[in-house]
C-alpha cells in the first residue's frame, strides 16, 4: 500500500517554524497543494525525507489587492486568486492566468508558491520510473544525456510551465524570500535562471532546466508583490491540447498602455517555451507610435529570437513558438483596441 | 512516521493512526474500506478520485491523509440516505450520465460540491465545475444533463 516512499510530514503553523525545519533539513521540500510535488514523488523522480505543509501558516495565506498594489502570500490557493474581485479589477492578467491553470479541483489545491516554483517539464522527465529507466534516464535526474538535445553538453532544456509567472512579470513583480540565512526581496525575473546556454557553465545565476530557480539553500517564497500603473491594460491567453487539465502548449501575458493613438508601453511574457518564463526584451523599442505592421513584425522578430523551440513536449517546438507569436499579436491588438 | 488522524468522514467522527506518507485515496480505500472512490490515473489527471474536503472538491490521489486532520471528508458513500439516492446520484442514474461507471464517483462528488455552493448552476457553471474530471465513455452531454436534472431535484427538496 506504500504508494509513496517514506518521509516525515511537518504541518507548520508559523514562518519561524518553517525556517527552523529548513535549516535542520536542507533536503526538505515545501508542500503546497502537492499537485506537482506529489506526482513527482509518486513517479520516483524526487524522494525528499521531509515535507513541510504550508497550508496552515497564516502568514502565508493573505491576499491584498487595491488600485495601488497587489500582494499574495505563497500559500494562497489559485482558486482564490482567480475569483478575487480586486485582483480581477486591477490586475486582470493575474486573475486570468490563475483561472487558466489546470482544472477547478486543481485550483482548489494548488498554491501560488507552488505555481511560481513549479518544476520544469519534459517529455522524458514527467514519466514513470520504468519509462525513464527504459530510456536510461536523462540529465535532469540520474542519466548521462539529454534526449531532447543529445549533443547538449550537460545542459537540460526542460520547460517552465507555470502560468502565474509570466502574468506577474508583465507587472514588474517582486518576490519575498525567507530562509535560514534571512529574508530578502528580489525581482521575480531574477528568481528564474533557466537560461540553458550551451556556451556558459551552469552557475548560481545562470542555470538550465534542472537548475531553474535562484533560491539559496533552504530558501523559499513567502509572497509575491506588484504595483499598479495607471492606465495599464493587461490580459492572459493560453493554448493547450484540451481546454482543461492540461499544461500550456504556451501561455502569453501582455500589459500595455495606450495614449491616444500611440502605443506608450508594452510588456510581453511567455511560459511553456523555455526553461524559464520569458519577459521579452526589446519591446520598449516597439513603442512610441501607432499600432501598425512595424510593431507586429518587430514582435515576431523578438519571439523568434528569444523563444526556444526545443522538443520537450508532444507539440513540436517550432509550432509552440509560432503559437506564442500568434497569441501575443492577438492579445496586443485586442488590448490596444480596448 | 505515523500520527493520529482525526476527521469527520461521511458525517461520522473517526480516529486512525496513519503513516505520514499515506495518500488520502489509499486511506479511504485500503484503511477504511470505502472503495467507491476510484484510482484512475494516479497522477492528478483524471478526477476519478475526487472527494469533498470541507465541501471543496479535492483529488484524493494527490492529498496526504494526514493533511485533512480536523476536516470533514465526504465520499460518494455519504450521499444515499436510508437506501434513497441523492439528487446527483439520481441524475446520473436516470439521465444515463454513467456508462462503464469508473469516472462516475468522481463526477458525482464534483457535482455534489457544485450544488452545495451553487444550487442553481448554469450550463457554463456545470462545465466549469467538471473541468478536472475526464470520462472516456459518455461524451459529457449526458453528464451535463444529469447535473441539470439533479439541480432540479435539489430545488424540489432532494439533498444533493
Ligand atoms: C493534470 C495537471 C495539470 C496542470 N496544469 C497546469 C497548468 O496548466 N498550468 C500551471 O501553471 N500548472 C499546472 N499544473 C500544476 C499545478 O497544479 C499548479 O502549478 C499549482 O499551482 C502548483 O502548486 P502546488 O501548491 O500544488 O505545488 P506543489 O506540488 O505543492 O509544489 C510544487 C513545487 O514547488 C515547491 N514549493 C511549493 N511552495 C513553495 C514555496 N512557497 N517556496 C518555494 N518552493 C515551493 C515544492 O516543494 C515543489 O517543488 C497542473 C497539474 C496537474 C496535475
Ligand atoms: S531536456 Fe533533456 S535533460 Fe532535460 S528533462 Fe528533457 S531529456 Fe532530460
Ligand atoms: S486518480 Fe486522482 S486524478 Fe486520476
Ligand atoms: S462512464 Fe466510463 S469513464 Fe466515464
């Protein structure tokens, strides 16, 4: 009957208690809804000796949103974010992204912290033990090669697929972190280090599909925060194989400002494509004029340049990249039109 | 590690010693012997294992038994009273919302959860609420009819 390997469960009630357990057990894992972690334990991918359940930690369960700013605790459930009136009104991109995740039962379980730290995914990784063993495993676990890019020199391309991150990136969000070495706040963009560059060794600030977060030993996310910008219009869209339960083929968040007929500000972020959520670089150069062909061509070029096309899912990589571009164009046009 | 799990299961208080790594699904099926809750995909992808925890649908295959301590858990076995089917059960039975039946307990619990928080759901509400459940047989049309009919029965006084 032992479906899962043995571990000790700590049902923490305070942040201090969590930090203490993290200090004593560096190999412990936080357990939010378990909709990612329990699956991976079940599949023999992970075997943490200690799980820290975050759901009873009141400090992590608060959600506060108004016209000025947004703050969501790491243990807040996705369903709560998706249905929160003030989030829907002032930060629609965040509410929409949360509402697009998995299915309704998953959203009752899944947490914001778990979504932001979601393990990266790959066709050769999210499989049962015997399936992976039949392929001699791969770099992300105990194997020697990457089956997606057999010539890869030690680099994994597994895809980051969480939907909240791109939405929050378009709002310049920050994350609050806590751990045995203290508390700090960093730009959400700097939480993700999955650059997966073949020409550079993997370092603390430059990782891949395996080392995809910049968290220090024992560190974890306590909250995510963002400010509001007057006149910002934002939205989220996503393509998946079926309209429920599935992870994204790709998800796109757009935030823009329009002044008269001028595109004054544009931010575009993607998930499901690279080992990190990608906030597109270079969109500022597309602003300052009307929304015309030049902007869309420019956007296409940025997508071609920055979005990967590795075959880590059932859908071909180049298809995924094209979908990403099309979704972004449509969202930009829709938001600009009003 | 093991610990004491205290919960209200199908309306009755229960206390068991459970290992930390026991899934709620296995607790229900193997420890308590309530086999109405089904193991489908075993990985959060099908909804066959759906139960209600404090009236909210949850996937019991991804929930640790120890984590529902102090809460109320309802499985499909809780619905019929004195041999009489509940509104949702009657809906699935009379409107042919079930074929092989494997997904049915999960759909029934997700639907019961819906009617408990929203007794008059629209078609769209029903579709949205059943979005974490998969059925390989019915094609879903009959399932949606079943839930609509259940809502009518519920409006007429039958418990969901
Ligand atoms: C069938 C299916 C479909 C899915 N589809 C989608 C989808 O479309 N989009 C999507 O984004 N997700 C999807 N998911 C994944 C998942 O449901 C959500 O991402 C959810 O938000 C994960 O949160 P959780 O609390 O369940 O994570 P958990 O499984 O509890 O944790 C995930 C990881 O994050 C770590 N962690 C948790 N909290 C913290 C924290 N505060 N600080 C640091 N690390 C932490 C855990 O240790 C673990 O490694 C899907 C899952 C399933 C089973
Ligand atoms: S990208 Fe390569 S190394 Fe990474 S999980 Fe997939 S097969 Fe494994
Ligand atoms: S058995 Fe739980 S979702 Fe399939
Ligand atoms: S009735 Fe057979 S799977 Fe739904």
